[in-house]
C-alpha cells in the first residue's frame, strides 16, 4: 500500500503543476489584452511610433517560441497529464478498488475520536 500512497500523491503534484500552467496561460493572456489600453493611451498621447512598436513587437506575440500560452497547456495535457492520470487510475483501480486517498482514509480512521460528533467516518 505504500506504493499506492506514493502513486496517488504524484497526481496531486501534477494537478498543481497543471494549475501553474493555467495561471501562466491566463496571466499571459491578460497581459496581452492590457496592451490594448497601453496602445490606446500611447495614441491618445500622440506617441504613434511607440504605439506601433508595441503592436509590432509585443502584441499577440508567442510567449514561448512558436507557442502561445494555451498551447503549452495543451501540450502538457496531451503529452504528460492525461497519460499520467490514465496510468494512475488503472493502477489504483486494481489493488485499491478504485478508491483514492487510501493513506489519508487510514489516517482519518486512526486519528478520529470515536463517538465525537465532528469526528465521523
């Protein structure tokens, strides 16, 4: 069961990693949309050259060469996350009967106070 505990911990870490990728994707997209205001304000201040420079150099630019941020999320999902989740699910389904968090369930049983209304199973 120690192996299952280790195996079920790893997906939680991949979920966190995936969340960071989504954060990167959302923040990068937000920054790109914020450039709309910057370009507008530059134009209003009669800084046409600088507005064009922002549009040309940064607006809609790939965050990583040849990739927008969403493509990094998609690549991670396809290349690592989904295969990893599938393997973990298949392996856990066999000895654990498909039940997640076996280690935590055992801890709960060991640490709860029998008879206490807030320590129910």
